[in-house]
C-alpha cells in the first residue's frame, strides 16, 4: 500500500472521530396541555382567604418537569408542598416556589412519573383580601374582585366556588362597570347553616385569558374586618342618610292590611264551618285549641310578622311565623255523636225527588283559588326584580292560605241523611237501570213525623225473582276517621225465612251470617263488594240478582213456537163411551 493511501485512510478516520465527538445530544419530543382549573376560595370573618386551585393537565408525551402558574398575587403566601393526583389513583409530589412577583413555578419531584395521562395539581395559598385591595367599599356593600391564573391552553367549564360566612344578604355576581346584578353569569347559590356558597362557572376560558369575577358582599359576612377604608369610623365621611319614612309607613300599612285581611278570612271560614257543623248536630274544632277570635288574630299577626321578618333578612324566624299562621288557620274534623232515630217507613221515591241536585260551592271555591294563585304569581314576579329569592319566599308565605281551601270542607262534616249519599247512588242508579233484567227504585226512609227522607238506598229486584226475596238494598255505610268521614258501599239481601230465596242464599253463601230484619220472619245478609267503587257494586248486584232469579220463569215472556209434542191423556172407558153417546 502506497504512502498516499495510508494518509488518505488516516485522514478519514480522524474526520469520523471528530464528527462523533462533536455530535450534540438529541432531545426527546414532549407535549402537555392544561385542561381545567377548579378554584375553591374559603373566606373567614377577618377577610383572609384560603385559595385552592385544582389545575388539571393532560400529558401526551413526558416527562413533565415543571409548570408555571402565572398571575398570582404578590402578597399571597404559598404552601410549598403541591400534591399531584393521577387518574389511576397515584399521589405524587411537587414543590411551589416564586419565579417572580407574578409567577409561581411548580417543580415535579419525579418527572418520569408523569409520562402520559391526566394529572391534577393541588396548588394552595393564603391571601389577605383586605391588604391586597381585593375588597373595596361599594356604597352600603362591599365589592370583591378575584382573578384566576392565566390559562396556558384554552379549556371549558372553569368552576370557582366562593365560600363566605353566612350573612342576611347573599353574595351576588355583578357587572364590574355598572354594579348591576350579572344575570348572564352561570351562578348557583347554596345557603347552608353558617355558610353561603356561591358557585360561578365560566363556560370557556381562552388561551392566555385570566377569568375575573366581581361579587357583591354583605359587610355583615365579615364582621372582624376593621380596616377604615371599608368601615369608616362613626361620624366620619358623609352623614347618615335620612330614613325613608314614606317607605316605612307604606310597609307598616301593607303589613297591617295583610294581618287584618287574613284574620278576617280565617274568622269567616271558621264561622261558616261552625254553622255547617251545627246544622248536622256536630261541634266544630280547630287545630289550635284556642277561642276562634283569638285564633283569627293569631293567624293574621303571625303571617304579617313572618313577612316582615323575611323582608329584614330573618328568613328562619319568618318561616316559623308563617308556620304558626298555617296551624292557626287549619280546622279539624268536628266531634259528632249520632242521635237515635225515631220510627219511620221505607217508601219508593221518584228519581227526580230522590236525586235532586244540591247547591254546589265548587264554582266559588275554584274562582277564589284562581284569584289567590294569580295574586301570588303577580307578587312573586314583582318581587323578583328586587331579590332573586323573593319568589321562593312568596310561595312559602302563600302556604298559610292552603288551610282555607283544604280544611273545613263539607267532606269533614257528618253525613246529612239522604243528601250526602244521593250523588253517588244517582250514578249507580243510572248504571243499574240500563240492565233489562233488573228493576231498580230509589228507596228512602221517611220518619213518621217528617216529610223528607233521612236515609237513601236503592232497591233492586230481578224481574223474575224467587219466592221469598224481599229485595236487594244498596246503600252507603259511613264511618268516622281522624280527618272526616268515609263511606263504603254495601248490599243488604232481604229474604223470608224458610222460603226458596232463603234456601238459595244459604246455598250460594253458606258462610254468610244472617241477622233479623224489619219483620219477625225476615232475615238479612250484609255483603260488601270487592272494592268500594260503583263498578264493583254493580257487579255484586248483578251476581246476586242472577242467583235470586227464578229459572222457571222466562224474561221477557216468550210464546211457544215449536211443535207441541205433548200427547193427550187417555180417557177411562166409561168416560169415552159417555162422550161417544
């Protein structure tokens, strides 16, 4: 090999060695995106706020070594430890430190543990809202301005929960420029014992955007804040505004009118129910055991007091007063001791006399209910302009009117002889009268010293009845309940003792107990339908009618049209010879 070839080979080896030694280290491809930020701010009475950010990141390709949280208040006190929760349940650790006045860097202890997946960084700090000027005075209320860190990437549904101490006036999101309530904000208010939680949702946060919320706060929610900028000393600044005497007088007149009107309604309802009870020999009762006049006054004053307390921010005490007004307006079922009836006669009545329609109060009650509902809806709509909770409070107060419509009704009164059962029996009468095999008549008991029936039943008989069947009587049996009176239909089968009808009854219903009837030789079986309905009662009446139908008698009567197969009886010889002669 020539010297030139050796030199050329040595030069190639040197160039390759220099290229290998001078080659730079290659970097792997990494990709991660921010996918959300849930914020919870718990504010204490001194104006301090514990801020918790649940920052969610999606790692496409790791490792993820650190992230930056931009636009953090310089006065915030960071918690150095940052837990990281992965979707698979692992808990990792990172540390927070200031990179500059507005930026916090989160450094992951084990970057290779974040190679792929979804991770939530639990970043926390404490912020003094007074020192940071996040709280500012806004007339009689305070204004709170909170901003979240800048979004590294765009994401949806940024949720912020502001946890305030409870106050008479709830926190509200407002428009920063005008101070008006922000009706376009997606806000949810939850009032819990001792706390008011306002949840705010931003549907979408763009890349590089920092969500900002402006909230109106009741100063009574932060009683320990004494900063003179927020609570000027007594006598400082502008003089106190003169109370609105016209508004106070109008409110007092309106509450007085409400108390008077509701008390009069309760008194009128009580008197009307007492008259109805007296007409039927009963004594009216109320849910509160106090005299009627005092109870009407209690109802009116309690309702007016409840409304006044709600207007001044004492909703719990106001609801208790409204509950007292509701109890004072309610009526119980009357006390009733049935008197012994004198002798009477059972007579068949004409349908138009037995089922004469009684005057109904449903039209007036329905009209009154519609007017009350319309008034409540109008007041709720009008109050919504001043307070979002006004419709709910109006609906709560309107519950005091409910006892005027659902208690003290005719259904709570004792049965009034024939008139109470007439509507139910009239419909059953029409159903049974349509059956051709039955005879149906209204059957009333008329006292010997009276002209109007005091009890009404239906008398049902098959058109071809077995001998000894006196009739099937259908009526309503009444029983007292804690809230009024209830009825149940029953059928009385009346037969003569020792008759074919009595034998058929013993054959069809051997376990039925028979009791004496109106006559010495009469026996009665008391039967009830399977269900207390007209359909079940009609079915029982048809079944009993078929059982007591005489099969030897055809109904309707029919003429014999087939050939006569009977043969003449043979005559004796003497009778035949006599006939021939």
